[in-house]
């Protein structure tokens, strides 16, 4: 058992054991997963952080190499090797790592992600409450789900039952002086108010790359990247150089299919129109990843619903796509300008 | 009063659609499961019956005029109906002045507005505006009655009067030293993830290709490190100076809680001070950066 108030000393002990600790912290009433200093006490009463764990393991902006054109040299910049612990993540965030692993580690191995991932301990705090956007149970997970966690802390009154789930987790609790609880009765998990029906979705997606419904469901979308960048499983990236006359640096940065320049190549824009970009988002998560690694690239964390500035609701869209076959009405013709 | 305005709005939008005076009315509808409010594109009189008007109607719908399907309708000479609060109508005025829309191709249903609720509380799962507080911009609103409309819904005489200075909340920036301001902004912008929600929510950001998307050459650093974030937000600030209508949508859209709207509102204050001009208040006015006077101030050029 560990009391809720003792989690700050777990942070302190992890920091002194040499870990970089990331934990939920509050800013202006919103909670973000961010680097925690020795002495920080994690937020525990929130539903979920605004940002997902990919923020740490697949950073939004990662320097890859410095190059020098004068002496024609390239110096690669390694991913940080220090051990890190993601403390008090939620079960859906931990589950998102299993999806990222399946995509990024095999068969092609993203060596930077692999290195970061190997050095990371995932200590999940199971959920005590859910909000109207949460739909993890519809994606096969749940408020007390263990997928992807090395340790799960299950709420039991003012304390947590400590359940190590992997060797890495066992080693970690030893290092920070926590004891495993074999028994104990955790609080019952919160009841989700949201169910997203996905029957028939995959079959519909298999057959309906061309459908007027794509225009219908994406009509409110203003084409920003908020849902993509907050999504814990969206993992598309771009490589970009920042070059001066003689020297430069190469970065890997987040990218997403919402943007007009996404995968744009010489003379060809593969996804003209917002509907085509929104379609890519849904297809990638609910068809391509299923076809490729037999996982749905969605954990039902609900961030895309919670933070969409214009109320686009993926759960509603997933349910509406297979309904009734054809579109409600013909959409407008494609235009040249999109954003 | 909101209910009678809502009925009137539905009636007007229904009439426009049944008479085929417009192809679509862009307004507000219920959010999923009745939770909050979100944009609604009504294309039939039946759909117009789903339009809502209440204090959760926060979005500036003018941003949709430069997007599919409105853009396509306007390009082929069709007409679009749009529901606009005062702040939204200011954006429409700027779009008119800048030749982005033709006056006759847009039917503006102007809403007399007493202010909309701060949707901040919606983030934790409550309904929009469950905090019960109106947005700061509404407390200092100067346009309860829209400066541009074809149909006005609501009673202008009944609108609450503005209190205080519209630029009140950027005054704290003005009082900061240069160093303090630098640390204020670098602190905020270091968190920018470059999702461009601010740009996309902005009705004034209608460029067909944003300079951030131009890669030959790459004018703006793409990475979201501080330098890249500063480059983007600075160029956006410059593009919005004298054009920003202070609707605050960029700040509302930001998932990282960066007060993006303060940047352009600060500049709006500077333009007002130097040129006595407020964007979008008067369709007949000539925008600040389209006039030249011998006695134009230049003391801000340093």
C-alpha cells in the first residue's frame, strides 16, 4: 500500500535513484504530464492529462543529427538514455504504448523510440472517475486495465494497492521502497457513461474509401492538429532540416494527416480536401493498423473529443459511418483550397 | 429572451433555406448527446429547426467561410447564410473589406448577444459553460449588436452595456518590462505543440497556403522548439496586426493553454492607439493599413 500523499516521496526517491520522472501537474486548472522535480506532488484527482505519454517517448521535436557542410561531417544525436518513469499515467495511456510498440518496434525498428521505451517504467494510477468523453471500455480496455503498465496502483480509499506487473515494475518498486500488495480489495472502477458501438465499422471501412459520408462527418473539422497531437497513438512524423549556410541540424517532428503539406510530394498532394484527411485519420486508426498489426489504434482516452475546438466527436462518427449504408445527402464538390 | 431569439433564428434560417435564398446556413446546433453546442451546417428547412442560440454559442463561425463547403459555394456564385454574434460580425466586416466575400453572397443573421459562457469548464467533462462565467471578452464587449447584418435577431435596446476597457486583460503585458515580457512569452510558447489550432480557428487566417507550409524555401522553422514556435507566432501576430477583431478564438482553441489571443489583441491595442482604428467595427471604414496620411505616427518604429 502507498498512501496518496506519499506519492510525492516516490517521486523524490525515483529522482534520487537517477530517474527522470514525468507526472501529472496542474497549470491554470488543466493537468499536463510534465517533468516532475524532486519535491513535486502529482495531481491525482483529474480524469486524464491533456497530453499523452507519447509526448515523452515520441517527442514532438527531436534533434537527430548535426551536419556541417564545410568539412562534410555528420554527428548523430542519440536519444536520451537516462531511465525515466511515467508516474501516475492512466490505464489508457499505458495501453497506447502497446499500440506504439507494435507499430514502431517490429518489423522496422525505430531505434530512438526503442531506446526510450526500454528505459521507461510505466507506473499507472487506475482511474477513480471518468468523464463524458471517456470510452476506453468500448475499445477493449478499462479504468483498471493493466495493458502496458509495469506497475498499477489501484485506488483503495486514501491509498493505492501496489501491483507490479513486470520484472521492470518489480525492480522499480524495490528501488523506491514500495511493497507489492498481493491481496487487498481496490475501490470499484468508475462506470463509464459513454459506449461507442463499433460493430460493422471495420467491414464498412474496408468497402468505403470512396463515400460521401466522409464529407458529412468532417464538415465541422477546421483542419487543425489538436486531436492528432494530443492523441496517444497518433505517431506520424516528418523529418526537417534547419540549415544555415554551412551548418545545420536535422529534426524529427510530429506531423499529421490534417495538414495540407502532410506527405505532399513533388507535384502531388495525395489527400485533397479536409474529408480526405479526416478519412485518413479514421482509416489509419480503425483499418490500416488493424490490417497491419491486428490492433485498433485507439484507446478511448477521449482527448480528441475533449479538446476539439469545434465539437468533432470521433465516437459519434465511428457509430454513424456504418449506419444506413449511403450518405445522408450529396456533399459539395471538391475545391482547390483546403486548410 | 434567448428562447425567443432561438425561435426567431430558426424561423429566419428556415425561410432563407425554403426560398433557396442561401444554400446553407452556418449556425450552432446541439453538441453530441445534447452536451454543449457546436457548429451546425443547415441545408434544409428541417435542419434549420436544429439551430440553437444560447450562451454556449462561443465559436466564431466566420472561419468556415474560407473552408469547404462554404468556400466552394461562394466560388461558384452561390449564397451562404451565417449566424454571427457581434464579434463574429466584426470578422465578416474584415473579410468583406479584404475582398474575401462579396456582400451580396452572404446573408448575415446577426444575433444580439449578452455574452457567452467560458467553456473552460467543459474540459473536465462538464457541459460547456458549466462554470457559469462569461468569457472575459464578453464583459468588455463593444458589439452586443453586430456591426453588420441582414437580419437582426434580438433587441439591441435590451443588450447589457459594456463595462471597462476591452483591452483590460492585455494591460498586464503593457506594464511589464521588456525582460518580463520576454520571459512571459517564452515560458508560454515553449509549450506550443504547433497543432495550429489557433490559426485554423481564426477567421482572419484564410491564406490558401500558410507561410508555415511553404517548404521551398522553408521560411519558418518547422520544429516546435522555442525558436520555431516564436517564428510562427510572431509572423502570425504581424499578419493579424490591424486585422484581429479580438474574438479570442485562437486562445480558446489552444489545447496547451497558451494565451495566444493576447498577442494579437495587444497589437490591436497598438493599432488603435497609433491610428485610432479598430478592425471590423465599420464596414465603410478604410482599414488602417490601407490608408496613408502625412501625419501618420511613426514613433512606434524603432
